[in-house]
C-alpha cells in the first residue's frame, strides 16, 4: 500500500477504493489511470457517457474536442448537458461538467473540428484517443494522425440500433488501423445523421460506456490485469435484438496510413 500512497493522496485512494480492491485494476492500475491523458473527439451521444466514465475512472488529464454547440434535441441522449447549456460550445460545457465532478482532474476544451491542419497540435501527448464523432472524414483524419503520432485509438460508432467499438494501433507492426477497416472511399463529409435516422439514448449510452471500458484497457495495459486492448478486433453490438459478436480486422498492406509499417505481428 505504501507504493500506492506515494502515487495517490489519501483522498484519491478513498475515492477510487472500489477500483483498487479489484485485482484486475489494483493500485498500480489506478495510478496508471491517474497519470494518463485521454483525448476525446466529440462530446455528443457517444462522447457524453464515455467522458462520464473516463472521468469517474480517474483519468488524470482529459482533452475534449468538439466544434458544435448544445442544442435542445441533444438532451435526449447527451447526458452531461442540461437545458442551461443550450447554445454553449459542447467542449466547454463538457469541461465544466468535469470540473464540477472532480476537481482532481485536469481538463481542457478545444472548440475546433479536428482536421489535417490541427490534428498534430491537438493529439500529441495523449495515451489514448477516443473517437466518437459523427462523420467519416474526421474519423479517418484522427486515425491517420494517431498512426503518425504512435497513439492507440478507441473508435466507437452507432447507426440506429447497431453499434461498433474497436481499439486500433496501426502504428504497431502487424496491427490494422481504422482506415484498414473502412478504406479510402469515406474521406468525405457526408454521412448518415441522428437527425435523419433517429437514435435511442440508451443505445449511445451502451456504446459510449463500452468505449470507455475499451480505452481503460489501453491505459492500464502493463500496469494491471484488466485484459488486453484487443487491437484490431471490432465488436459489433445489436441493440434491437440484443447480442454482440466480434470480428478481426485484417491489416491492409496497401493502406495509405499504416501499410508501410510491416505485416508481421509485433
């Protein structure tokens, strides 16, 4: 316990006691979370519950990236916002939520949309990037930047009652990236939207919390026995006829982002 006490002050040990008593997390895992930096892309339906549980887990530094503002229609599923937040930038309102929730966390709001011109400024220093944004162009930009910067990526998406979550580490030999999964055809701004297709709040909550769990696997790797990050394994969640299945994403040797980084396993 003495080693943990040097890493976490007594009040933090008390706050995370239920984590620390888990053999799969323990003091070393909690200390790893406390010293971690997670970047969250999108503070909406997936980002809201993901943020709540990353913050609740004690991830010490959080960078929240979103260029949108809170709309009244968001309140049905974006659980960190209230009617008083309508009209505010989502990243700033989300950062305010973190500060109210836990003064022991460091949080920064970035009211921008990630693109090729700013990804290299926003993402460096992160131990994991959790992407819950709503368009393929941003997802591919984020994935490519993660490959270039050597940062693991947790990707989460939802379409009506279908969700998917995966960890990617395309910077590692033998591991696919998100672009290996979707290809180059989706480098476009258009995509299906919640406004057009509808979305159930509880469904995005399920996917967002699953994504937080997956990001925690990345952050505690080597410090706890919480399980492998399962890089390159896509988890498909059916919310209408409840079920889940997993599929392995193959590394594309011709991938424009990670293809030149070797085909043999690390």
